């Protein structure tokens, strides 16, 4: 197994990492700087689109590809269509205007029917005013779960039987029975507890065997949990705050991990010069599942 840094510049808060199979590029965001990045593993070429002006400085929480090109994005205040080529953004659905100003949309992913699910966060990291939202073309936005604090870790089992959602600083990953055809969730139950693990589950992904891989924020590691939620592998990283992991590469057998530098003091930054960078982990003998696109 090999862990290597693949970026030359550090992110403030690297998030929403995913493999764009059509473009054969890794994509991620710097949330509070409102930037969208790309990386080509073959050419080592990096790209960056700065959407600060297009989004009036609103932080991005997550992005996903669309079936007709461009991206869907969960942004503070609503869902936007964004284009990293023209650096444009268009609001398509506003949410959470009635919630505290410290709320913003956070972790988001598409299910295999092309709906975009996005959990919000209260950035005071204490108040349970965040929620899970579902965006579907033709049906708009639906509130699916309320009472969260830091919504994260969205993923689905390979057979679409389960949907997973973490509430990061409560130390719990929840599992819901999932109905792919209807886009409904039911029967929330605990799936993973981090009470006896250093760090808390942030962004996550699923492999072909149904294992849940999670970035352990403040834990300096990526963890692999089996389909029953039991810890089976713990991989140390050279940064304390990894934020999300995703499988990528031609065979979806490389685990990429983003991280943050935002929450470190000067001494910690000095001790962690790679904080905020993206890492590639080779040799895990695991393979991911292609990320679905938003059905526009």
C-alpha cells in the first residue's frame, strides 16, 4: 500500500471529491473559497474554476456531475447548476432561508436514479438545525430528515438496499432502508459509532463489496467498515483532518482522499505541511463503484 500527495496547492477545506469517469478526471472543491478543482492522473494536469463572483461568495458544500453536462451543486442558500468551463452559476432551488444564517448545504451525492441528496450543516457544530434534502428534476426539493448538526457521509449500498448518513460530531453513522424507485428512506438505525475510534466520520464512499470507507476528521485516517458496520481497516494519513474519500482511476481501484487546513493553528500547520492536500492510496485491493450523475 502506498499513500502519495497528488496536489501542489493546499485547500482551506477540500471536500466533495469524486471521479468523473467521462472526463477521466478527479474533481473536488475548496468549500469556503468557492473553487472547483480537477486533476488528470495521466498528465498530472490540475485545473481550477473560481466561482466566487458567480455565487456571490457563497460557499459550496458539494458538487456532482449532470447527465447533460455541467454540475449540480449544494451551496449556502440553495441548489445551483454550475459550469466550470464558463464559470457561471444559476440558482434552481432555494432552501433553508428560514434556518439560522450559520446553516449551509454540505455533503451531497446522487443516487442511481439521478436524484441529488444533500445534507446541510450548522457551522457552529452544535445546533441541530441542519437537514437532509432530496433534489429531483420535475419534483423539486423535499425535506427527508431534520434535526441534524453536521450532515455528512452520504452513500448507498451496491444493491441499493441501504442509504447511509453521518451526523459527524454526534459520532454516529445512520442506516436507512432505501427505496430506489420511489426515492424514499425509512427505519433509521445506527450503523457505525465512533465512540471508540479516534476521529469522526466525514465524507464517505462504498466499494463493490459493500464496505463503507470514511475519512476520519480529527482522526488522521481513513477507515474501512464492513457491510455490518464493523471496523476492518484503519489507514493512517500525514494530516489530522481528512474530509472525504472516493475511488477513482481507470479501474476505480485508487482511493483518493481530500483534507482541510482550515481548522489548524499555526503550530499544527507547521507540523502538517500537507494539510489541505489531496492524497492517492494505491494497493488496497478494493474497487469502487462509478458515481451516478444528476438526471437533469
